[in-house]
């Protein structure tokens, strides 16, 4: 499963533009009351609007050899989030085979840099923003986590990823995961709660369809193209500049994905 695009609200568009563009160094375009941010082969669109009591969670996959370099890079720009023991990097369970660090954007959304050892990308050197491969996780708050997981499987053909509990269930695979959570559940490693809100997610998966896990939240799926995020280093050769959103025709390179709507 590939997360093509994610859209949700921000309380301050200019502040978000400064953070994602200047602090994180990602390519951004601000137009018609929205900010579009390129994150590898995924797009993040922030729309100015009320953000409510809870916050969103996004994970960005980075090359598996670049965690230490990415941590140094991030530490120079943001405050890393720690758990109760003061740890600021985290090894996932053996099933996930991943390692992460976390930080916040200005709206206090929980962002994550994650290496997934099963995703083959062995670029090395010094971490740069263009090393971000994609958005590989998006939090989706729903009052009925088990029911939504079953709906995702029956309608979109996307299966559960590892074990879950009634308030938490990932669905997808190492290329892309919907993190289904009950509203109010804290986002790791913080005490920042999740909440249902205005959220639109476009994915490429096994089946075409749409589900609405909660009011204002929609997940749209199209059938995945042959190009996989796992092959992103090779797909980048289709663009005029590696890691750039510009194609040789001067238009955004969507890496095999249709331009998503807002």
C-alpha cells in the first residue's frame, strides 16, 4: 500500500509553511488557502481551519542506513520527543523491524522519521530532506477500530498489520500503514491525544473504493500502479532532479500517482 496524499487542517498556514519549508527543507507551494508539501513520493496538503482538541500523526520513511545522520540533522532543527525514561529513539517490535524518532510540527502534530529495514533503500552519506521516501503512516481516529479495520479489508483489500487491540490497529504493510486509533488515545511517545477531524487520505492499494471511518474523514483508494515506494530510488530517475518535485516538463513529478484533489 502506498500513501499518495494526506490532507488535514492547520491553525496557521504561514507558520506551517515556515516549518515544513524552511525548517524541514521540503518543497512547498501555497495556493488557494492551502499549503502543499512534497515528501518523497507522497504529498501533504494543509488547509487553514480549526484543528480541534486532538492531533494528527505522520511517519516519514527514510533510508535504512541514514538513521544516525537523520537524527543529527533533526536535532539541529527541532526538539526530539522523549518517553518517560528520556529516550529519544525507539526500536519497534520484531514484526515491524523498524527504528524511529519523533518530533512535533507547530500545531503539535506528531511527526516521525522511521527506517524500515525491510524497505530496500541503501542510500548513504549525509541525510538531506530529499532522502525522505514517502509518508508511510497516517493516523486515522475512529470510534470503532475493529469495525473500521474489517471495512478497510473488505472494501479496500488492505489487511491488518500485526496484532492490535480495540483502541489501536495498523492496517497495510511496510510501504504504507493506516494507524487506526480510538479518539483520545495518546500518540506515542507523548500524552498528545488523537481525535477524529477533517482528514482526507488517498492511497494506492489492491482495490478501488472509499470508506469514511468517521465524520469528516475519508480514505480513497485506487489500484496500485506497478511502481512501489520500495523502488523509489529507481523511480526518481523519471524526474529531472533526484528528490525534486519537478519533471522535465516543468510540472510536478507524481512518481506514478495521479495528482490528488484536496
